[in-house]
C-alpha cells in the first residue's frame, strides 16, 4: 500500500487554507490545515508531517518563528514559507537567520506550487529513506559489537593461574580477536589482528575465530603454516593478519608459542626486568609456503606474561616497557586500568587487545 505524504498548512485566513488544500489531490496527499502557530506545533507533536507550508505574516507567532521552532523540534518535516511581494525584508531575515530554504509567493499559480511541493516532498522522502538506512546500519553495528564482546573469554582466577584480557576497538568493531581455553592442565591460546578496522576487519576476524575454535595448539607452528597456506588461496591479495598462538603448561610453567608477524610477548619479572620473547615471523597470508618457528620459555612464579596486538605498542615497545615498569601493583585489574590510562595518552588510532598471564 502506497503511503501518502502528509502536508500541514498554516494560515490565519480560512480562504487561503481552503485554496491551498485544493491544490493537492487527496488521492496523493493527506492535508491538514490549522489557523496559527500554536495549533501547528500541537499538530506536529501528534503526527509525522512531511511538509509544513506556513504563511509569513500571522497574528501571534509569525511564520519565521514557527518554522524555526518546528525545524528544531520536528526536523523530519520540510518547510515552505508563503509570502507576499511586499515581504522582501522579512524574506531576507528568514534566509540569513532561520535557514528557511523554500519560498512561495502569493498569489501563486497552482501548477507551480504543486511542482515545488512535489520536489520538496520527494527530497524529504529520500532523506527519510537515507536516515532509516543509517539507523538500521547503526542498529546492526550495535548488535555486531555486542556479539564481538560476547565472544571474549572470561578471566581465569585460580591458585595456579590467573589470566585476564583487554579489548578496545578503534571504532565500534575491530579486527583484533583472541581466545584461550584450559584443556588437560594446559592453556591453549591465540591472538589475531586482521589488517584494517571496522566492520570488514571484524567480519574477517569472526570467520577466523570460527576456524580456530577447538584447535589444538600443541604444535602452533604447524597450525600457523596450515592457516597461511589455506589463507593464500582464499584471501583478497591486499588482506592478511598477524597471529600469536600456543600453549602454556600450568604445572611446569613451560610456554610454547608461534608468531606470525604479531608483536613479541613481554615477560615481566618481579624485579621489573623485562624479557622480549620470540622473533616476529611473517603475517599469515603474506608469503606462500612461509615457515614458522616455535619459541619455548618458562614462566616462573610471580612472572607476568603480556601478549598484545600492535595497537598497544604503536608508539614503540620501549614506551610500553616503561609503562609496565611504572606499575607497582600486582593484580591484573589494576594493571589493565594502568595500561588503558597510559594508552589514552599515546594518541593511538588502532584496535587494542592484550592477554595477561600470571602464575
């Protein structure tokens, strides 16, 4: 069923209101007429009009004041101001101070008025459609953001292991993702950072998380090599992602991981000594048949292992190391708050993710 646009006519003279009403076919438009500004504002508060046509000179509230108020309170309604030939000064004021764009002179020709109204309403309908699409996209972004947040793992707090995380997207959605899971006294983990920001990067990271679900990272170099070979055939030539994956043995403290272009993890000792782990490697999807190495080390009691995306070290790893050594607390919540505060001072325009592991 076709929706008929709604027109509100405002004029203190009944003959003018009737004459205007006859211009617009009832099969095509829904027309309502009122005698003054107060009645017009009441009508606008109770219905969604596409167009307000108002006389300039009316007792009480004039047309300029009415349309100014209507534009602020009911911006979805377009506006046309009716004026006589003697109202030039008032029209100049309406243009310069009230941003009223459409005018019709009295007396008018019905055909000219109908042509102008059709053009204004068509523009109004197009703007409404664009706004509706924008609102729908915004709703979709909110839902996708909630989904991305729901995929983040819960912290692990136990006598033998504490794991926590930080995630902040540059925009609503981001290309960073991570997960970890305890299986047979081993923590299996991965972090990925898809090139780019926003919805496109997020959709790719969603797909990668699906592929990585329940993967055994005991041999992370083989997993990374397989991902690289598969990704080379599927991806856009300009897209790639970095990856860090591996396992951590809770009892022995042995950490085994593989890097694919991801920043090197930092191992912070109780004496504030910081060890940089790993050697980088090629991002996944950049070079076919790339080989990847496994780094193995031991995380001792009270050591803090920090794994992170490049958004956290965009100003350089040395800056991040300074941030870590300036933190005197022991709990991960305090450290996360400390890093967030530090990051805000770095003017970083990138997604940020980090995993904090302490025995």
